[in-house]
C-alpha cells in the first residue's frame, strides 16, 4: 500500500519524483517506511499521508473539525460510548450511519459490529486525524448531562453520598464517577483551575479557562460532604481535619496522558472550598517562540540567557505565565554538559534531566537554605521559583556574580520596577547593577479563535480613545470574537503572552546605583528601544491575534 500511496502523493503534486526517490533511498538504508521518512523530512504533512492512505484503501477522509454533524446521529451514542470506541456519529446516508474515527479504529471489525448492535443501524466509517477526533469528541459530548444524571442517582441513594461506604471505593460508584467526570471535563476544556465552592444553598463549580472563570452546572448541597471528602482522599489529605487549610496533590489519567493536579483546601463559612490547579506538562515543554515573544523581544531575551552568568528575572502578577517562560528558557539552555538545579515552591512540572528541589519550610528547607546547598553541588544554571525576601535575593545576586546563570521570578508590575524592588529588599544598588542581565515584564491575554474570528473596522475616534498606537511598518487588521464549537462559543482559544524585555545597559546600571525611581528607569529603557507591555499588546492586536478589549483587561 505504501508504494501506491507514494504514487498518489506524486500524482497530486504533494511531492516530486526526486523527493520520492531520495526518500526511498534513505528508507532502505535505515530500514524505515518511505512514508515515515517523507513526513520526517518535511516533504509532506502527516495529514496528507493519512488522507491518501485511507483513500487508497477505499475509505472517505473528512476534516472532522469543520465537518457538520447531525444532532440526531450523535444522539445514538452516549458520551461514554463515543469515547470508548473513539468515534463520532456524523450523519445518515439513507439508513446507514456514517461515523468518523481514526484509520486504525475504522479497520476494526469488532468495533463496527459493536456500533451496529448499539445503534441498530448499518455503520460506515470515514477517517480523520486521531487527535482531531478526540478534540471534536470533547466539543460534542460535554459532561453536563451525565453529571446531572449522577447527581440524581446520588440523591436517590443515601449510601452513594456516604464517603465511608464500601461502594464508594469502586469505580462504578456514582460519587467516584461524578468526581472523575468533573476532572475529565475540566481537562478536556483546557481549564487551568477547578473551583469547588460551597455556598449557602449548593456547590458552585467553576473552571478557569484562558484566565477567565466560567460557571458550570452547580451541585446540590446534600452531596457537598461526599464530594469534598472524595477529593481530599484522592489528594492524600486528612478528611477528619476541617478547620485549617491543607495542600495535596493527585494524578489522573485523561486521554492516555498523565495529568497532575495541585489541590488546595480552604475552610470557609459554608464548608471547605477546594481549588485544583491542573498541571499539564505540555505547558512546561513549550518553546520560547510559542509563548508569543515578538522577534525583537526574543532576540533580546536570547542574548541574555546565552550568557554564561548573570541574573534573568521574569516579573508579573500571579497567573501571568512567569513559570512557563522560565521552563521554556530552561529547555533552551539545557544540554548534557551543564548542571541545572531548581528550587521551587511547589515543583509544578517534573522535567527529566534537571535536578528539582521542593521547598519544605516545616523541615527547614527554605529558598535561602536550599540555595546555599545548591551552590555546593557544582551548578551551572540555577532556577529559583520566586524571590520573596532579602536573604534569597542576596544569595541569588551573589550566585549570579560568581559565575552562575540565575533564572527567577519577582512580583512587580513591570520590568523597570524590578530594579527598585530589589533595592527595596535591601540589596546594594551596585550589586543589582552588576548582577542583573535582563528583566522581563509579562501578561497573558486570550488568543482569538482562528476558526471564527471576524474582521471588523474600528473608527479612528475609538482607537484614539484607548490611545492605540499603530506599530511601525504594520497595517493593522482588527478582528472581533464570534464564537463557535471549536472555542466553546467564547470567541477565544488559548492564550498568548505580551512582554517588555529590558536588557541591563550601562546607563540603566548608573540609574540603579543612584536609586533612581522606576519611572525614570522606564523612560530611559524606552529611549533605548524597549517596547512596553501595552505597545507589545497593540502589536498583537494589529497582527489579528487578540483584541483591544483583552489588552485593556490585563494591562493597566
């Protein structure tokens, strides 16, 4: 089949005969299929290979993300059934039910027989990319209806809401299924946090998606104790202790991926509130260009982290993506010949090949004490999760001055404030000027959904009212959010960062030594070419990546 598929690729003009001949020669020498070699060489996309392969086998190929779906067809399978078999009912062709799946599922006769038995209709397969099938599944089969059914089951069965009952330990128990479904839905929605908040009358459920909290269907007050206890047991917390805050961690499997959740339990007047931070390791594996750095800013930041020593600081409020930027920088500098040690509170993402230390204040392992030990472990690069006090700042500065590259974060509003914040921590100004190589301010804004965003004209008066500055050399194209199934009708999908990158220069160092104000530092940095956070936001707006409203929402 591979030869015929390769011929189809040539006949459709997707690859040339010379590319095919070169790939065949390479494939025979390394013992790998020709199609794999073509994809690895970048000669053709994996999607085109899959499409030609399934068409050569006599099957249809569909772009599942854009394919219309008949609600009557999807109603023939429950969400659990569709996910179990990895299929999406698309439409009816006379009496035949057309379902989409990946090519491997389409070749499985047992799956075909099972679906025909469930739907009581003949089934015909159309093929799509596996990852896209999973994404569309999560859009079509949301968990609200199933969660509602489970709540009703628990309300009817008193034992179901008793966390100590034997049935609660089984995967079929309504309580266990409810909690698992809630977690899986949040992960499917790409939520960063899950809030389970007791109120006077019910349990309020909210997901933070792209930085904005989204209300979900509430749960009745009667199951509050059972749900909270279940989450505390999963997170290895003490369920008997309800008067003090507790922290825990749990791991779940979702779509064949291991997802860690950091769990915080906080006593409130209506009961214990649970907040779960979803730690998806794909965020820690992002490359710097994927974070939204403009080419100019990325060049400045790269010039700083490629130095053999010095301090690099990423600043911004909580939830502005500082840790993700540091992890991406670590990936850029990590190589076998350097020793990297991190000290974090907590260690959110586990990275292979890097020595990570978890702060434990109760045991006496603070940022400062850990740093002293790290310096005796022959490090080349040190990552400090956050500078919180004078002692940590002092040791970090001294480490940068003694030949180490130090990456860290600081809670300030912008990059110029980093200098004044360090001096406020009683660090000698001349040490700040000598050690600091680069400071970066950062904010996160929601990214417009590429599937449904719509071009729009904005009057000049409205642009002037928000002091919009057109970036040099760019003709702005403005877009507005619309909403579609791909973005859950929000108009936004994912987030992008806005930066102001301030490399330390001689003139900025002189300002630091004489304790100049952050405003004076800002003016000097801008005169030397620093693009401010808002200016970088306007650039992203002009490029059609986000909206003016989003920039104004996150940048003062």
